[in-house]
């Protein structure tokens, strides 16, 4: 279901993947706080669409093929929406809700909006792609208004990332973080611990990655792995070291599901995972605080 941009009518799409983004209504924000962070949809689906733990493409599971699972809003229309919401709400930041923005698309958005932010800027979710390892490329993005990026590493162990079908090189991720940071772009890094097959050796590599690159990470966000319904891991638990998957009792619509392991977990892995999460979890709203700090520093 979506609200038609022109008529205001509620319309139904036969498949969510076919929702025409050029026809959906611009979001309404009723009395937001001063200098809000405004969420804007620039695309549906995910251009990678392969991570075994992720349900981002869950709404697209009935689509016919991979090409139908990722739709971008026309660039000109997205730019008009950003300008309209800028004038209406005077935001501190726009947050693109896209699962991940490809380098070429992010370059096109920032180039189109350069000089038009009027004090606002952009937060985008990205993958560790080769283009982002270039400081020159990131410098152009920063000049075009990119203020912050959120990047999903998941694990600092390449073996774990490969098992997740993440498609992310740990070495490249370090270069990408450094490139963004050195061009003044705030970096948020997502990592997870507690995968079913993850032992202390793999966990120590994640811990070491976070410690080694901490100077380039403004906000590391470490979470525990949760098994989500209809992901590849949920549909094939035995293939990922799990068995006896079920829903928590008394919860008809659970987000995360319980599971048991085929083999005992590496002794000490659970405690180490808790330590990593506690050590690398920043204060709440760390990104917002960093934005305000940099804004005040420029004003002085």
C-alpha cells in the first residue's frame, strides 16, 4: 500500500517491489523538534541482496528476479523532495533510508545537491566498495554535502564475513573508514557478535579490528546476532550450525527467533562477545552529538 503523490489516495501494488517511487507521497512530519533528522526514501530493496542474516528484501520475496528487488527513485524527484523538506523543516540532517547507496548513486545525489543544503547535510548507508577507499572520491562527496555514513562490517574476521555472504573485504573496510574519516565525514560502523559458528578466535579478530581502527570510527555499534524469520539462515538452520528453531513462547509475531546449536559453542565465546559489545558501544546519539560538536567548532 502507498499514498499517491497527486491524488492523496491510498493505492495497492500487486507486489511491493512494484511500488512506483515516483508516485509515492512526500513524507509529512508533524511538529518535529528543532533542527530534526529527516528520513527520506531514495530506493527500495538492496542492490547487494545476498547477506544470509538480513531480511531487508523480505518484502520483495515474491518479486520475479534480482533486478526487480532494487528500485531507485528518479534523481530529479529525490532532489526536489530534499529541497522541499529542507525549506519546510530546516533539518540538521537528512537520513537516506536506503539499505545501501551505491557509490555512483551517492556521487550523483551529492553532485546534484551541492550548495543547496542550507546548513543541512546527508547521512547514507553504504557498503565497503572500492570507490570509497579513494580520498579524492570521498572529498567530492563531502563537498556535495555528505556529513555521515553508516557502514556494515558485521565481522572483523574475513572467514565469518564470507560465511555470511556479506561481500565485504575486511582490509578494504579499514581503508574505506580511513578515507571517509580523513575527509571529515562522520563514520558509523555496524558489527555483530555471537554468530552460531563464531568462536573466540574469530571474535578476537573483530575486537582487534575495532581497536585498530577506532580512531577512524566515530560511532561503533556492536550488536548480538539475532535470527530473523525468512532469512537464508532461518530457512536453512542446519546449513549454519543451528537446529530446533522456534519462536519465543507467548509471542505470535516475533522479530527474533530462538535457536539451539548443533555443537557446543567455543568455551569463552559468549563472555568474549559480551565484552566486545560493552567495550565498543558508544553513548546514545553519538552521531548527533558529533554533528553538533563539529557545527559549533565551525561557528567559532
